[in-house]
């Protein structure tokens, strides 16, 4: 993670382990097992929040509130949960990227907009696909559920 940006985006357990931010946001569209794993790994010295499409604005507001409480610029690490391949390795997915992008967009609306290029890309995807995001996330979940049933 880069100290050059106020808001960064990382993936999975390695991203949480690397996070040394005032606020850590776990972005997981389905709040599955990955969320629980990442919440357990998150440092207790940070405010840790879990984001979905439905609560992205609330998460951004909580991050801003923490910045006000600190009285200084708060570092924010967004960690997209992703999923697991059969071998246990990280499998990034579009649904969690879109959740992360929604959080970045909501933060920017509140004036927290010094974010990394990865955040900018996630935000651009979320904004461009705003009208289709819920459908895309539902389709992603259905595809993974179908694949798991095989």
C-alpha cells in the first residue's frame, strides 16, 4: 500500500495484512466467508467497516466521521474480498470491485478524493455501470453458485 494516497485499494488477506490505515473497509458484495476471514485479520488499531452495495454511502460517512474524530487526514484502505480458487488462492471478482468503486465514489462525494489509481479505476467502473451494478452483482453471484453446484 502506498502512503502517497489517502485512499488505497487492495485485495484479499494479503491486502488486509498490508493495511496500516486509520480506516479499513472490507468490500464484499455477498458478505460471505471472505468477509469473516478478513474482519478477523484486520488490525484492532483501525476502524474496520464492511461495505456492500447497499451501505457504501454509510461506510464513506463513517470514514469521514473517523477523520473528523482524529482531527487529521485519515488513511483509508479499501480491501476487496474476492473469492477463492479451488487451490485456495485469491480470485478477484467484478462484484467486489464494484462495491469498492461505490465506496470510492461515495468518499469523493464527501471530499475525500486523493485516491490511488486502483481506486480511480474501481470508481470509474462503478460510476459507468451504476445503472447495471445490482444486476451485474446478482449475475456474478448466480454464476458462482452454479459453478459451485457442479
